[in-house]
């Protein structure tokens, strides 16, 4: 899903999604809920994925 598609699906403006992707913005709980809803998943699934990505070694 592109950032534009996520913006449309979640109602979050594209600039905020871009800032999240760039690590320039920490998501609020409300933003997490909106993005999870746009992705059709539970917020906990996004948190688990983020934790897994943080724990994975960087080559």
C-alpha cells in the first residue's frame, strides 16, 4: 500500500504519514488507531511489528 493509499484509507494526511515513515513524528495513540483502521488491522499488530523491526539486526 502506498502512502497516498494509506492516507485515503485512514483519513490521515499524507504529510503526517511521510513524517512517520521518516522517523520525524512519533505516533499518538489516536494516530495509531486511525492507521490501523485504514490498514484493516488491530493497533496491537502494528506495535508487535514495530517491536520486531526494532529487534532485528541491521546489516
